[in-house]
């Protein structure tokens, strides 16, 4: 069975299937990549909770940065957020994001 949560015409914020939650890409507000990463991860926390999951159940994360020069700054926030011993498989790359002011987008897949 597939469960779609907060579904609109373009996308669902969460899709659950076979005990796995797929979250739509999350972006955050703020002037710096650190600010945007913190806000983005706050939004990830809310979606994980809504999906019946948590940081400790993340399976895979994909991080898109508008500029790889921000990698260290983003990782400082990320490393403080991920519970020790529960780091997911993760990839990070550079991409042109949906709006010019965006610096980071994070996509999470987690067990429920």
C-alpha cells in the first residue's frame, strides 16, 4: 500500500511504502548556508515526525548545494544535527536550485 501525506497537484510532502518514508526536498530560509541548513533540517524533523520516523531512522540523504564552496559550512550544521552513530548513507553535490536565493536542498529517505 502507498500512503501519500500532504498531497498537492504537483507533489506529496511524504510518500510511505513498505515501511519507508520518502520526503520531498526541503529548503530553508536565511541569508547564509548555515541558516538555511538549520531551517531546512527543522522542516525535515517535522516531516519525519509526521511520517512516524526520526533522525535515527534515516536511511539515505541527498544534499544539493548551490555552491560546493559551502560544503564545510553546511556540514558543521549537519554534523551537530545527526545523532551520533546514526549517520545515513549520504551524497552531496552541486546543483542549480529552484530559486536563486536558495543555497541548500536536502532530500531524506527514512524507515518508519
